[in-house]
């Protein structure tokens, strides 16, 4: 670990241990808060990221007790290497404030910094004591046990976090403002007070970042019953794993499932946590947090907070590593783990049973998360043994069948390849079907109306494609179809657009593979000739590269193909993947009889 660049005589910020029950709230008095608002107008401001806002909220309200601020260097170094603060207190995950290089270099010891949300609201003031540049690769190896960026925690650390960390005294002005599910967002002090008022002395918490189905409900019900406890469903509504179902849908599912609980036996409260998907260490972290929220027990199942497979297809952590680590420290935390095996549905019993207790000849039924997403996308039945009908209803509201989803069709290729002509033919065929709004984002049109001030440097080209991606993602989010036809020569920015769109619907990359010499012969504007003469600079295919996509869903070579035939090939792919209903794919006799119609299944990649 490198030494801090700026040091001060700062002691560990551990504060009091949570095991005695004391909460470390960092919120100052209303009078002091008003002083800070006035003084902060002249301070440097840091606009907090989504993850930092989650961390700050749990620091301010005591959810991260015993911490009284972002970790200083000595605490950070020992947390990474030993899961302990500098004074020896157990703490498994680094809670740090990462900032950019330019911002870090304007800070000195005792510099006051205004910590603001995305709207500029002052949430807290930090008086700088230390600034240092961490070894993030070493941090990843120690905290997550890997440097593989297919781990979402590692990916965030290496790609998204700032290169400098800062620490110092934190004074909380106000908690972040939430406008959703406000009655369910209880602080540790509020939840403890509610438990005391209702006589809930033994409370078992259930950590989740997914909708709850019958197996989850059975697990939580049996766990609470086994120790005669009340149940706290305590889902994460901060940052979870990329691709997870949004928390709005999940909370509606939790509210629905609570209807199956006996009166005064279960409670729902939301946790604004930014998960790291850290497996065993994260399980210990979750236990400390739930202790702070007044719980006596925590359910820990198979692969708790697991991030999925690594880049070689192997799991990052063994199935019960989290249970083993938490079992070794639960006495120190002051919370009891309830370990559970995975429950599976046994057809002969018409009930769920622990996986390890299923008779050898019994038929086990299960639907994986991937299979559930496929059923939703295809509009297929989801059986009642798997989940409750009201949960299916909520999931279908926000995850309709693909034929009702929004979709972006992104055509890429050299200038003159035929992208715009194919896009227009495709537009007409989709308009003929109807049912969804369709928007054309042709490269030239976007340049004229959305990016007229941009040039053709790589930076400006990327910005142009990023703008197209943003508009396409909004169209897709609202159930429409966006047809994009820019050159988009660079692979990284095409992948960025895919990541922008896919959380909201479908994304189909179409590579129009027309060779360069054919594109030059078709050039009516004379751009290729000007590029070869050096008149037009940074021209794709001549003086600037075109990076051939390896991830295109459909490839079209326009030699020997008509625009109509190319559009039919794209329609065939959309039909095959369910984005267009089978009966709608070929509405006109011309399309149905087109010679390309027989080739689509073999030519669509």
C-alpha cells in the first residue's frame, strides 16, 4: 500500500463498537447545518456518485456504525488486508471517498469540501485530513480475492472509481432526499424504535436484491419459525449487480408477498446500500449493518452476495464460503447467522425441501433466473409452484414479452455501405406492422440536428454516437423502436451504446459489410476521392480505421442483395428472437415471396 500524499495527525475514525448497540449518527444540529450551507458557497464542491450517495447515507444515519466517516489511510489499509480498522474493530469492506485527479490536486490538509448530490444539494461537509492514491488492483485482490473485471465489484473499482481517496471529519447536513416508497425508508434508529414499540425482541433479517418467489418465501418463513422470531425483509435499493431488476418493481413484489404473512409477523424496510457483490466479506458486512438496524439474526443462504461466474465460467466463491466466514465472527458482531441450504420444489411432495434432504429418486423442479427471464421475454407461462400470481403480474408489467418491448436496431458500416437505404426499407416494414412508435436516427440527420457543432475527431465521433445511444435508450425505455444508422467505426463506443440500451429492451447490432471498393464506387458526394487526396481528414476506411464488430447479431453484404432483401433479413432475426410476432414478420405478399425470405435463417448471424 502506498503512503498518503497528504498526512495529518488523524486518529482512527472507528468510534464506538456497534456490538454495544450505539449508533454513530453524523447529522449535525439544524443551526450548524445552516452555518455549513452558508460557508460551503465558497468551498470546492464534489458531486457525489450514486455509490457515494449510498455510502454517505449509511454513514450519516448510523447504518455503518462504528464508522464516523470515510476511512482514513491506516483504517483502509488494515480493512483491505485484515478486515479490521486500525484499532482492531471488525470491518470487512473499504468505505472510501474516491475523487478525480484534478479535484484531488487542489486539496490540502484542512481544506473544507462540500459533498453534494446530483442536483447540487449540500448533504455533508468534509474537512480534509488525508489524500492518497491507492493501489486499486491490490485492493481488488485483497477485498474480492480476484482482479478479474468480470467481477462487478472489481469492474467498478478499476473502471469507474476515482484514482485518489480522501478522508477527514464529516458533518452531515441532511440525508439524501428520496421521493419513492418514503414510508418504507426507515433509518436504524427509526427501525429500532419501531421494534421496541411493537415488542419485536427477536428479529431475523432477509437480505435480497432480487424479487422473492415461493422458495424465498418458504426459506424466510421457516427461518423465522425455527427461532420464534419476527421477519424483516430488508432489500437493497441502492446499487446492485448490473442487469438486476429495478428496485421499483422489486419493492412492489415485496409488498405483494407480504400479504401472505400472518398479521404482525413480518415487516418490509428498504436499505439504501451500494452492494459490492463481495461474497464472504459482504456477508459479514451485511451482518454488521443488520445489527445496526436492530436485528438479532440474519439469514445467509447459498452463495450469499455472489457475483456469478468469472471470465473462465467458474464461480468466484464456493457456495458456502459466506456462511463459513460469518460463522467465525458472528459472536464478535453480536448477531446470529441462520444458515440455510438452497430450497428446491419436490414434485412428489408438492412442496419445497432443502436440496440436501431430497430423496434420491424424487423429481426436483427449478427455474433459474436465466430461465425466468426467458419465459418473461417469450410471454410463456410461469408456474404457480415457482412464484405467486401477483409477483408474475408485477414482473410482466415492467418486463413484457419481447414483441411488446422497445428495441434499438443499430446499423454500422462504412460510408456508402447502404446503411441509410436499408434503414429506410426496415422503417417501412415496421411501420406496416404498427403497434410501436418508430424513430429513425440516421447518421446524417443526427449530425444535422443533434451534433451540428461536432467535428470528426475520435473524441467528437464518440460523443456523437454516445448522443445517439442516449436518445435510442430513451426510445427503447418507452417501448418504441429506434433505428440508428451511423458509421460508428469504433468498437468500444458501440459496446457502450449497447450497455446504455439493454437495461430497457432489445439491442440488435447490424453490420453492413459492404467492401471498401464498392463503397467508393457508390460515393456520389466524392468524399472518398477527397479523402485519398488528403482534402478530407480522418475519413473512415482511408485515413481512420473501421473496427469490424465481432458481436453483430446480423451481418449483411449488400453485393447481390436489394435493400428490401436486407430489411427482410433483419425482420427475420427480429421474428426469430421474438421482437416481432411471427404472424407480423411478413405481412405483404411481396415480402413473403421475396427470394431472400428463404435465406434469412442461414444468413442472420
